């Protein structure tokens, strides 16, 4: 236990992280693993579904999770502000389990779409809550690193989906269209139940408890987090929190800086999605399988090779996300994002060249290299940064609702991308679609440069002040000089 003369929340903000903090961050982001797993397993199962599906129907089934995520994120925002972060995280785990079972036992496209929608609701709600929960107990110097664990777990979930698909198809290739695809979609039930059991032991956010006047539960939460707090300290801290809440805005806390931060986070999320990252993971095996089709190669064998190729991209994603974890609190959110968008644009153009002008093995190699380095750039500077910003730039009293709106916008953009990609690919070809994504990455560079301040090193109470005016060009980590 740690005794402190400083305020309890100030102590949380300034202390070093230990194993328990990392453990809590992992528990909060188990949903990220399920997020990645359940978003990507449809890509491996898609070609084996025993249904007759055209491009639009394929888009609807694959995008079903994204549409559900939009709804889940919107609903989760006000619910988590009212009932707490932990309660919603538990509900999400239960929804992941139910959706996995429905998907596994679907006997026609509508039932499968319903299962995907339920999984999507869980994904959206979890994406709205996880980093907000982490931001409310994490030390400010390491908040970025802990929040990036969410993105890391997503990447591990994506990789796990491909690994399991390869194993299942390799063991029983003759059952690909009968049993295998059901196992791929249903096995997510197991980690969902595990997450439900583990999350039941998490402490609630102490900031949320203090703001709701739940001082006894806040005292218990502080003790769980390693602070030797007394009831008197908790009472004094609760008064400070309420006073700060009233100072920002007595009634709603929806000040102009908060609204400005929300708009910037939403645009960041839109660009995060429409630059094409989830094409590689949702449609990866479907896209890459034709490059392995040839004389003497069965459909199942070609699909296995396609899944392996997509799995290689998922490995790149996991490894690159480590560098985001390592550097997000050192280099900063803004510089990493600008560099990432530049790299993404370059490697998309390289992939487009391969798709448009090469053939055979050379074409496959260039496309794979382009996709791999594009994914690496995204993982380092864009993927986790969006979720981190969503969790750290809003005041506690509206963090759930604001994070929910941001996540909903993210998933709506994701839905549009996933739904329209099959149509764009057929109409324009992969090469031109990649050029469009590259142009949007350039837009991302300018947006981050002109509108996103540097938030590293600030407490969650201080960050919103950076959005009181335009970005301070001389020092983006400080409030604008022209307010």
C-alpha cells in the first residue's frame, strides 16, 4: 500500500505502473482480443459459407459486425456514464458469447447476420469503454502505453483468428463447407466466457465512483489500486472532483473545447477507417486466395494459403503495435500519426503498382510487401492512437458518452468501407482502390498537422484545455496562444 499527502487522483496520475496496472489494462482490453478475433474470423470462413452470395450480400454479412458496433458504441456511452465502466464491460463479454454461438449455428444468411450484429454491438460497446476505463486509473506518463494494449489485443485477436482457421482447415479440409466454418465463427465463445469471469474481479473506475458520490466503493477501489487511502481522504477527493466538474460547466460539461475535441476525434476515426486498414483483415484471405489458385491447386488448398498470407500480415500488425506501445508516450501521438499517414500513402502506392502492372509471383510479392508495410505504419501511429485519444481527451462526467459517439462514428465509417469495398473492387480494381486510400492518407497528414494537439504528458483533467482553440504551432503540447 502507498500512503500519500497529495490528492488520491494526483497520486494515481504520478505513480509508476506495476504489474497490477498492466493486469487491469489487459483485463479491460480482453474485449479488444474478441474485437479482433470476431472481426477477422469471417474473412477466413467467407469462401466456405454454404450460401449463394453476391458482392452486396457478402458486404452485408461482413459489415454486419460494423453496423452492430455503431449501435453498441452509441448505446454504451450513456449507459457507462450512468452504470459504470465495469458493468458495461461485463455485459459486453456476455454479448460476445451469445453472438458467437448464434453465428456458429446459423443455417441461412439472415441468422448469421443477426449473430454478427450481436457481436458487433459488443465490439462497439467495448471499444467505447475500454480505453476510457484505462485512462481513469493509469498514470499520465504511461497512459498511452497502457491504452495501446487495447490495439495490441486487437492485433493478437486478428492473428489468433487466422491461426485457428489454418489449423481447422488443415485438420479437416473435407469439412470446410460443413463444420469448419462453424468452428471458426463459434470458438470465440470460449475467450468470451473467460473474459466474463475475469472481468468480474476488476475494480470500478475510482474517478467515476467519486463523481457519483460512491465513496465507500471508491475507497475499496483505491485500496485495490494500491493506495492506502482513508475515508476522510476519499471524502475530500470527492469534493474536489465535484468542484472541478462544476468548474468546467455546471450543468452538462459539453463546453466548446469538449465539442471541439469530439469533432477532432470523430474525424480522426473516420480517416482511420476510410484509409483502408480493415480491407486487409476483413477481406484478406478472400483477396489473396486468387493469387494462389493454379493448376493442381484445390480451392481449399488455395484458401489455406490465402489465410496463411493474411496471417503473415497479422503477425506484422502484432509486432508493429509493440513499437506503438514503446514510443507513444515518448514520441507523442501527433508526430507518430503524421509519420504513419505518410508511410501508409507510400506503401499503398507501391501495392497499387504491383496490383496494376505486375503478374505472377512478382505481383504477389509486391502486393504483400505493400500491404505489410502499410499495416506496420498504421499499427505504429494510427490504430491505437485513435482509441487512446478517445479515452483521454474528455472530462470524466461525459467521457462515456463522448467516447461512445467517437466509437460510433468510427464504426459507421468502418461499415461504409466494408460494405462498399467489394463493389469498388469489382468496378475499379484493387489498384485504383489502393490509390484512393493513398490520397485519403495524405488528407490525414494535413488534418493531424492542423487540428490535433499533442496530448502526451497531461492528466485527463488537463487535456481538454488543449482544445480551447487552434493547435499551438510553436508548441502543440500547450494550449493555443490565440484564445
